[in-house]
C-alpha cells in the first residue's frame, strides 16, 4: 500500500513499540508499594523527556487519552477559570479541528468571535484579540491544508489583554520545532499517534497559572486535570517516539518537502486545472488539492482501489457529503471544495510512492469527473 495519509495517523515507530512492550507490565503508578514506585519512575522519566523536548517544565506535562481530550480539558477549563475575570467571550479560528470547534460551540458563551481566514488558509486579521476574552483558541498547523498559523503573534496580542491562549499543536508537534515556554501559550495540545507514538495517548501542556478548571473529576492524577490511572507503557512509548521525531526533524522536513514539491509539480503537470490549496507557510508533508467536478469521495475510492491511501477532509453527515468547514472559512465555492483531496506525506514515504500517485492522478480525476456527469 502507498500510505499517503500521515496526517490522519502515522505508523508507530519501532522504538515506541519496543518501549510499549517493555513497560506493558507496569502497575499502578499511584500505588505506594515498590511496584507502584517503579511504574511511577517510568512515568516520571517519560514526563521529563517530553518536557525537555517541548520546552516545558515536567509539572506542566499532562498525559491524556487523546489530542481531542487535551483540547477539551484546555478550552473548557480555561473558559471556566477565566470568564468571571475576563468576560463571557471566546475568540477562536474557524478552521480549528472539531475537537476545538465543537468544544467552543458547546461552551454556550455569550460571544464567540471567529478570526477571519484568507483564501490561503491563514488567519488574516487578529483584531478580535485586542479585546479581553476568557480564552482564545488557535491551532498551530491545520490538519487539512497544513497551513501554519501565526501562533506566536496570537499569543503576544492576547497577552496584552490577559487572555489565555490554547494552541492545538496536534499537527505540529514532531513536525516543526515546538517550545512551550518560548511560545508563551497557556495550554497546548498534542497527540502521540501523529508523531509515531501509540494511538489513544495525548499530551496537554498547561502552565501553572492560569490553570484550567478541572472538567472531569476523580482521583486527582495529572494535576487533577485528567484524573484516572495513567497508562505508563503508552507514556513511555510517547516520549521515545517524540525524541526520535525531534532528532530526525531537520532531515525529515527537507526530505519530505522535496517529495511534496515533486508531488505538487507532478499533479499540476498531469491535471493542469488543479487548484493547489496548500499555501506557504505550511507543514512540509501536506498537499491539499481541489479538482473541479470530481467528487473527493469518488477519487478517494478510485485511489484506494489502486492501493493508495489518502483522505478528502470533507465530512459526511446523513449520507450527504458537504464541503469541509475549513474550505468554507477560506471562501472556497462548494462546487470546487467538494473535489478536495488531502495528501499527507511522512517518514515512510519514498519517491516511488509519489511517482505512483502522479502516474495515476489524471486517470482518477477523469473517471471521477465522468462519474459526476452521469
Ligand atoms: N487536532 C488536530 C489539528 C487534529 O488533526 C486531530 C486529529 O486528527 C486532533 C486534534 C485530535 O487528535 P486525536 O486523534 O488524538 O484525538
């Protein structure tokens, strides 16, 4: 299989599998006996390693059950903690992943200000940050287009109003350098399975103050923000996966960018009327395309039958596929946006994968267009 869907998830790294197997027998890290202390030592090492790699203090690292959970704990928790002081107002980008978007909508805030986005997928105006808010949420890298957002500037502007900022860095961690203290965000979310760790493990970095109010309650683990017995084996696997991703980051960024540029040039040559949605600055592995008149789902299935795994980015609600909310926020017309295809390259990909995709894309688009005209 040619796996070109690394933004959905990436295969677990061998070092992570090895660490997971090594620590699969770890017992409850909260227990006071020797076995508990042993498990807790493994967890403490993992926490320290993650903190060091992401420019945070160990106490700021919280292991969660997913990136989605980290986003929920942060956005809801900061809103609850701050709305009394800062007012019942939230600032958010409209291109967030549903983990943030749906959480913001579920808060029931009196005002939500959506930051405008340009047709290149980047935030185009940060003025809404110049008024105090209980929380602002802006993602680092977009999961569909790969667009890198000006998160440093977002944090700087928000800080002038004492507005805490949550950064969803799920598509950025392991792909671009992330330093929590340099960024200055209040909270940051990451997800292990996006950088070669296990699925079902997330990371929340949370400053000591202001701290999110707990939204789930239990035994007080993970600073009381994510109570529940921690999965020590997954924490250890996450730390080593992140270490490997960071150590090979410079080399991989260059290699993947070369592959991505060859892929984009190849698709433009084979299908001259393609619209390349991904615009710089963007994470290197992403290439998002739109083919007018060719349905994304049809292209995905045709590519799948050729052994090529990609995604569309659109959502299917009650059997009707709609254009993604990301493309909608970018002002893309629906007839074009329904022909979306997201290619995301990663460490397993080679030039051969790219060439195979390019060889097949014209035929796939032609067939999907023909099917759409029937
Ligand atoms: N945020 C972004 C930007 C994502 O791309 C994803 C996953 O696709 C998530 C959050 C959710 O992460 P998880 O799959 O760990 O719940």
